[in-house]
């Protein structure tokens, strides 16, 4: 059994890590630089980042490879280094994990290509698949336990990334970013995403980044509500940004406190997420608070949208409309069943 599947079977909720970019900016990464180059140039810094989240209690840590496709790396004249940089990203984490006293999942991070897919753009489907496969195979070679496709907005790009990742034989997870009124930038809603998940048949799906913890929990509620009747509960992922970014003294700071992220973690779990973590702005301190909350607070009832607003802040009208629409469908279905009786 794969380590990812083993830990899922053993634990009701897996705690993922937090932000990669935020961590590296604090170590000296400059805006516009490629963090993937640090896997070779500054491996000790990358290792320190990984270790910090393991020490904070993460069960799953993402590799430093979000921008590791040939298309993203060509912006830094490093498109010929895809295999080298991705193997290094996974191998550094693999070493830290193997030296840990507990089992931790090495999740091979794959982000969007950054290109516009045909017919709107120049990137052809077969080229996208080849690029994602190249990266996924390198992450597998470096020691990844699972391929983690993240921050996607297009269904087509998810499909190409999954097709490429399938060349590894590793479990596959994908997450999309709901950042435009309850939908992705390309208009994908929770119901669309669950249909995509069912069609692709991957191990897990969910949401990351976006516009804050409340919207991520709302998305999980809508995903759960759109799970096809009679099917097994999906493995859902929640990985929210740590509040809202603000410029303070020329630097970006996120408004989320450890206390807020701890409450978010338990609400995401109660909403239906099996894997909970943080995205932009989420530090090891935040993750440590999330670890404590998940371990010390018993699971509660499924929260409603009013609970999400009260505890975490407003949700967009689009997310609320998706929830209302699902409620109406269920109500109409119940009425029809009563009439048939």
C-alpha cells in the first residue's frame, strides 16, 4: 500500500503544510526569482523549510516544485533543467522525511503551466501532457509518494496534468483555486469540479489558495453537497490562504492569526475535508496551531454557511448561490418523492 493510502486509512484527517513562497521570501528569495532553482543552489534553505513544517506537525509536505514545468522554467532560462530540479525538490524532502520519527507523505507539487491552452492560446494538449509527464516522472524519481496538482483554474489543464501524472503510477490529487465569486478564474464551480473528479477517477480533489479560509470552507461544503448520490465520500482537500494580504512597510503580510487558522482547520474537517492545510501566508506557527486544534477538538456537526460567516468571515455571493441552488435541488427532489408516495 502506498504511504498516502496507508496514512489516510490510519488517520481521520491529514494535516498538510503551509506556504512555500512566503517561507522562501523570508529567507531572501526575491520577487520574480524561481524558487525551484534553490533546490540546487541553496538546498539547506529548502531543507530548513521542509523541516519547519514537519516539526509543526504536518503529515504531508509539498515539494518545492510548483513552477517546475519546462514552460515556467523557461522564464528563467532553465527549461532544460526540469528533471534535475524536480528530482532535487523531491529528494531533499525524501531525505528529511526518512530521518523523521514518524511517517510523512512527500507530495510532488505541480502547478499550472502558465501558458494559454489552444484554441485560445498556443499550447497544444499533447505538449501540455508531455510537460506535465516530464515533471511528474522526475518527482517520482526523486522519491514522491503522490503527485499533487494544485492551484488550477481550467478543467482542461487539470485533465492534461492528470494524464501526464498517470505515467508515474502514483496516487494523484488535484486542487483548484476558487477566487472569482465562488468559481475559478475560468468559471469552474464546485459542481463542475466534482463531475471532473468523478470523470478522472483520481484519489482526491479540493481547493487551495483563493480568497481566504471562509471561501475554502464554503467550497468544501459545496463539493460535499455535489457528491453523486450512492457514491463513496470523496477525499477532499482544503488548503486556504492565511487571511488577506496587506502591504506593510513594503512587504506583504497576511492577516490570518494562528487562532483563526486553527478554527478554520476544524471547520474544514467538519465540512468534509480529509486533508487540511494552509496556502499563502501560512507559517509553521499557524500549522502548529492547526495541529493542536485538530488533535484536541472533537469533530462537530457539518457547519452551515452562517456558521462559516460567523467564525471565519464573509463568503462570496457566488459560493452562497451554489449552496442555495443545491438546497433547492434537494428540496424539489424531496417534494417529488413525497408526491410519488
